[in-house]
C-alpha cells in the first residue's frame, strides 16, 4: 500500500541531501510487511545513530512489528507535531507512516521533521522515561540470539 509513497519519499529525502538505504519492495504486489520491517530493524540494531522510515497502508501493523525488536522505538505519526515530539521526547528511531491516512505532502513534512529532529537529551524527565522503557524492554523482550 505504501509503494507509491515510498518512491516519492525516497526521492524527496535524497533531494534534501539525506543518505537513503531503500529496503522496500520492488513491486506493488502485496507483501509480508513484517519481513521488511525486520530488515530495517536489524539494520538499525547495528547502527544506533540511524533512523528507519516505514511506509504502509496505515502504518499501525508495521509499528507493532517494529516495536517487537530490541532497541527499536517506532511511532505511527499522522502530523508534524507527533513526528517531531516522537523523536525529541520519546527517542523514537523508527517512523511509520500510513499512505492511506495522510496525503503525500503531509507525509513529506512528517518524514523531514523526523529525520531532522533529535532527542532532547538534556531533559532529565525524558532521560528517566527512556531508562524505564529500556528496563521494561529488558524484562519483557527476548534478546536476539548471538550469531
């Protein structure tokens, strides 16, 4: 469902000077999105400074799948504000956008602000919240097997 948006967003980000690694599908045919989500999340687990952008129909399923991966904090965003605050206040490193939910121009705004925002590390409340989220993750997610 997000194929056409992905094509536009990739070109948009490259035009803005961002390095883009496109891990998306090659055709508009239906796909098993959890497999693509896993590829993105595994890449981010190796690059803690990277971000991931997932584009699907609603973005919700992709977000659920992404949040099953250790170290991934994925937010579904439908506007500029939630995209910005998901990075600044919640330390999200993956964004999910629904192509059936937002128009392409709004999607560009959401993606750009996500890519240019960063965690407000100086805020002790944010740090405490992230620390607690990491504790919950350690207590409840099974760590990946070492290869």
